[in-house]
C-alpha cells in the first residue's frame, strides 16, 4: 500500500474512532482498533501490528483487546504452528452493537415504571418520564420491524 493510500486509510480509521467516541463514549483507541480491523488486509492482525499501526502502547492495546474480545466484537485467532495471537473483527460485530443498544431501550421500560410509581402517575415529572419512555419504545419498535437483512 502506497503512502497516499495508507494516509487515506488512517484518516478513515480516525473517523471511525471519532464516531465511536462521540456516539458511544468509547475511548479513542477502542475506536481505532475497530476501524483498523474493519479495513486491514489481511483481516487477522497481531497485537504488535495493531499497536504499531494505530500508534498505541502495548499496555493500552492489551486492555482494549481484552474488552473487545470479552464483549464479542473481536475474536482471537491462532494459526497452526504460530505462537502469536491474531485478532479479527467478528463478522456480526455491528449487529451485536446495535442489538445491545436495542436491548437497553427495552430495559428502560422497567426504569420508567419505577419512576411512574414514585411520581404517582401524574404531573410534569410523570410526563417527562413518559416522553422518554415513548421515544425509546418508538425507536425499539422501529428496529424490531426492520430486522437484520
């Protein structure tokens, strides 16, 4: 890959990282790892290759890789005869991210019910809770009508 294309790839990785920071509150390094693993070739990369590419310390990368493998977005891969661990993004990583968000929307229903009990189901406090509940339920229902293709 030429320098111009490498620069373009790294700008894209940084855009993914910025999205992950701004939209999901993830650390920038986590977003860079996800961005790099989406676009890298070959799709499996060692921790050293990832750290070198995204310019991260090994310690920071190790903790982020542990997080990403634990939550199922990245998979550790071994090659026969090679003691190095490689990592690749799961094929359904983004579906898992979206599904977790949708599950959290449904979980707000229980929280809202508790809020209604506290407010006595009347008044402006109840209306604010109801507005949040209706918006989150609306979003969850839209997603349920449009399953993964």
